[in-house]
C-alpha cells in the first residue's frame, strides 16, 4: 500500500469519526434539552437522600466539637444570621424580578398582563425561597448538640435550594418577558380552557339529553351525526369562547406591534398561535358546525369566532400594506392559509353540505392576495400565489374538485400583472407554476366529476396566455416561453409534461383492476376532451406574434398526444376510454393544420421543425399501434408539404416532407406506396399546390438524395434513421418515381 493511499484512508477514517462525534453531540444536546431538568432533579434528590443517611455518622464525628456551649451558641448565631440574610436576599431578588416584569407592561395588552403577572411558577419559587430561608433560621433553635450535624445539613440544602430557585426565577422572568414565550403561554392556557369546555359538555350530556324533547335523528352510514347535546350546552354558555377571541386579538396585536419594530419572528409565532387556537376551537366544536347546502343557506351556519379571526387577518393585511411591511403581509397570508387548512377539517353533519368556513377563508385569502397588486410588492404577491396553490391542493384532499375553481381563476387573473409591470414577470411565472401543479393534482387526486373544474381551468389558462402574449418580446430569449414554461415547456423538469411522464409510465405498469389507475385515466380522459380548442387559439396567436413560445406549443401538442396514446394502451384503460383518448390525441395533433400559409408564417413555423415533429408523430402512431393517429399524422405531413412547398423558405419543406412520407410508406407494418402516390397526385392537382418550379426543384433534390451515400454516423434525425434502415433499392426506386410525379412526367 502506497503512502498516498494510507493518507487517504486516514482522512476517510477521520471524516467518519468526526461525523459520528457530531451526530452523537447533537443527539446528546437534543436529549439534554428534553430531559436535562428531570435529570438534575433526580441527581439532587439522590444527593439529599445520601446526605440524610450520612447525617448520623457526621454527628458522631463532630459531636465533641458542639458539646462545648460556646461552639453550639456560635452555630445558632450563624444560622440565625444566615437566615436573616437569605430573607433579605429573597426580598431584594424578587423585587428586582417584579420590577423587570412591570417594565414590560407598556408592550403587553392589559388582559394578557393580568394572565402572566399571576404566574404560579414564579410565585411558587418566591414562596419556597422564603420558607427555605425561614427553615435555616428555624435550625438555630436546636435544643441540643446531638442535632447540630442534622441542622447544618438541612441549612446547607436549604441554601442550595434558595440559590437554585433564584436562578430558576431569573430564567422564568426572562421567559415571561420574552414575547414569544408570552404568546406560547397564552396559547397553551387558551387551548386548555377550550378543552375544559369540551369536558364540561361531556359531563352535562346526560342531563341535556334527558330534557331534550326528541332524540337526534338517525343518519346514514356515511353521514356525520349532529351533536345536539354539545350544541345546546355551548349555546347556553354563550361566553365559552370569550377568552379564545381575546387571545386572537392579543396575538394579532403582538404581530402588528413587533413587526413595526422589525421583530418578525414574534409576528410569525403570534400567527402560529392563532392557527393553534383555531384548530382547538374547531376540535371542541366539532359535529356542531352547520354547513351550507349547495342550493340554499342554512340558518345557524355562521360562526362568530371564525368570522372574527378572518376579520382580524383582513385588518392586519390592510395595516401591513399601508405601512409597506412586506414580511407582515406574508405572515398574514400564511396565517389565512393555515386557518383555511384547519377549517377544511371541519365535519359538517348532513348531506350535500359544502365546506362553508373553508370557502370563506379561501375568499379572504383571494382578496388579501389581490389587494397586494396596487402596491409594489412582487415578492408578497408570489408568496400569496404559492399559498393559494397549496390551499387548492389541500382543498382537493378534503372536498370536491369544484371548490378550487375560484382559487384557480384568481391565480390566472393575478398572472395578468406580469403584462402590465415588467417587475411583476416573476409573478406570472409563479402563477403558471401553481396552475401546472393544480392541474396535475386534479388529475391524480380528484374522485368526483372534474368536467366543470377542468373547463374553467382550461379557459383561465387560455385567457392568461393570450393576455401575456401581448407583451413585446424584446430579449434574445423568449419572454413568453420562460414565463409560461411551468405549464407548456417540454424541456423543464418541473413542467406539467415532465410531471405527467412518470405518471404515464406508472399507469402503463398498472394491472387491469387497479382502481387508482382507472380513476386517473378517467380524469385524464376528461382533461383531454376538447383540449385542442385552446391549443389552436394559442398556436395562432403565438405565430402571429412571432413568439418563441410557438416551439413550446408545437412540442407540447406532440408530447401530450403521445402520452394520450400511451395511456390508451394500458391494461387499466377500457375500450371506450381507449377510443376517446385516441380521438383527443388526434385532434390535439391536428391543431398544427391551422398554421397560416403565408410565407413568413411558414418560414417561422418551420424554424421549429414542424416537418420533423409530424414525422415523429407518425412514428408514435406506429409505436402505440394506432392506425388512425398514424394516418392522420401522415396526412398532416402531406398537407404541410403542400403548404410549405408553395414558398421559398430556405428550409426545403417540400423535399423533407416528401422524404418523410416515402420513408413511412416503405415501412412494412403500415406502408402503402400506392395510397401515398394517390394522395400526392390529388394534392398536386389542387390549385393550392406548389408551383411547377418549386416541384421541379424538389424533384432534383430527391434525385440527389437517391444517389447519395447514407452514412449512419451522419444521421441527425429519426427521418434519416428510417430512410437508412429501409430497403435502399426500393427507396431509390420510389424516390425517382416521386420525382417524376412532382415534375408531371409520370407515365
């Protein structure tokens, strides 16, 4: 073994040992943080017990010394003086602690100060310290020298206890002064009080049920029964949530006050406390909430506590925007989103009830995010969009897909700001990230009919893209492509197409009776229905604007079409869905036929390899055994040859398209040379066919291709690969025949 390898081994061993030591240190610190105080108490108790056991031995060792009256008198004097000093120290220490607490009255709401000023731990340490000091003084009253050792032992432990309590009270005072600790204490007390109300309602249940005129009505297996006894008890005790409402007000006051001085950690803690209080409130009141029917509003469905919480958030958002406090605004948005998630967990008795309070919170979140637009706060707007997207995803997990329509429409609407203000372009990017994520989550999570949500989502995306395409593209890279990439890009690993790829692979590997795969296939089939309509509008708009976004749209159409074909071949896909998916794939690919036929549009479109894309699509039809899609792709390629061949574009559209069709026609699985010739003759006979000059030029190119040596190392596309793999003699013959046909010289 060489010296260098030994050195490398030592370095590796040192690195491993260092990592293990760091891991052990972190584990020890974590354990000490949880159990350190308990360990110290246990050690102190064991030490006290040991000294008490050893007290007789100490007494025998020192018995002769304290038998002298002068020595015993000196001990009593020492104990009495020590007791007096300790009493004075206790009074001084706790006076200073009390003063430190009073200093914080100014920044603390009055009601909260009343709660924290009566801290029983702090008062208990004072009382225990005072009694311990008196205990030291009491030891000076020992009647005989035989108790001297015991008195000294007790006095020493009393002094140790007093000093420990001083440290404990000092740390407790610092804790009470800390605003985060104050909020934590208040939140814990409030949650405890709310849970006590639940316990009281449980104890009063038999009495209330005994005096009820009629019992609760029976419900179905999947329905939630309304807890009338608890509802009646809470209705009688109208002020049961008064302290909780007050705690919400205090938390909001803390958030606003400390954000003003830049202490945003306190604001985050305050809003987290609001969420915890709301969660406890909803848990206590569970099965007594009344939701709205989809057709009418039911009396008693309004909840004052929830309304008060949301109003506090609205007011805090308005204050944050008026002060230009971006971090407070973000904390407020996170707070609304957090309580929205809490309200989604509310169980509403009865049938066909909507998540009313979650919907109310969703409306507050939408309004709060929208209110940021007039202010120059793109970062806050982006965070709001992310929270709206996450809220939509959470909503899908708890309720029907129709509940997310409002959120998705608002996200798409806010994306318009990227057109108006250049600084807000990242807002558009974030909005489409969320729309892409929501679309994917809708496909994999929704368990109901998603026809309406999909239609609304598709319309919102279409309108947003059309609006953003009005932005002038002045940079070298396409502004449209970069900002709309999360939904339409074929290169981004986080785009919708990239997310769908592993999903499609998973569906292909699913067994025939996989319920999840069957459900997802149904959702994708609904999503793909009429997907070609917005695609056609967007493609035409991108072409007219000469936008690089055309590349994304073309590849998106081809890529999504292939995914639909792949899904149609899965075992979990039934016959009806297979036919529907293939039809949607063909229609989506056929949007390419709407490309304009003027020379500039054709030249611009071909710069994104339309010919190659159509050829690849035909191969996709062969790959997934779909003859209709294959024939449609071939027809589109012939149509593009006639459309592009009418102009001098410099891309050789007519020649490349004919070469592709020749290669496809010679394919043994689906090829039909006679059918290809027949369709080509019909196309050339039309008035819109390329002129004779262009056809003759293409014929000359075909003859040169016929005699050109094809090197496998020079293959640049799938078309070249197909041409090289075919029967070269038949290929040359067909090329010459098609060249003659183009010139009109076919016999």
